[in-house]
C-alpha cells in the first residue's frame, strides 16, 4: 500500500477539494494530490488559510479536506475556533503527527504536546490512523461525523501510517 492507495481512498470517499500546507510527513499525499486530476488541490503557506479555504469550499458544496502537520493547529487555532464555534462551518483535517514516540527531531517534540491540548480545546473529534488498511473506514467515518454538522474532525496520521504512505516497511 502507498500514497496512491491513500489518494484513491479519498477519491472513493468523494473528496474533491484539498487545501493544505505541504510538510515532510504527508508529502507523498501532497505530491499525489498535486499530480492527479480527480481532486482540486490548493497548496498554501498558512494553515489558517487552508482551513478557511476548506470551509468556503464546503459552503459551495465541495467535500473538502485540510492537510497539515499537527503543529499547524496552533497557526489555525483562531480560524478553526471562529469558523467551527461561531459559524458552525466544520471541516476534516488530516494531521501529520510530528513529535510522536520515536521522533528523531528535537524540535518536533513540542508539537505532540500542544496537539493534544488544542484538540481538546477546539470542537474537533479526533481519531488516530495507524495503517493504510484502516484509512478507508476512518475517512468514511470522518465524513459521516462531519455531515452531522456538529463538529470538525481531525484524523491523526501516526508514524506507521506515514511510513506506509512512503512505502517504508
């Protein structure tokens, strides 16, 4: 299984709009989205912008997804809070999990710690993705939850899932 499989899962789930800040963890999925035509892909330089674009696309009838590293929750916090809590404009966010157990970069560790507090603070239902095998079911469940209109959803890409995106055994 690979990033192509993950991308195909998004297509089957009806995702037709992706905005995101390219990062090293989810880079295989960003590259697929940039190269393949089934989903409109908009790379941006700020997570708050990605969230705003996804919410706007959802208002226009798109099934949108935001791709970002978990550190992006801090940058997108005001936009997520305003859109979800004040305006009930919810979205699905796929977070690369920087700082998880085994993180090799010293600067990545605080991202794990702040991710949990931000997920609790914002009206985001979160689920962890451990493998590409689980991805399809979790994506379907994420959009079922989103379609209730009650909350946004965060899918957290754990290290094993990221390795599978990269085709690393």
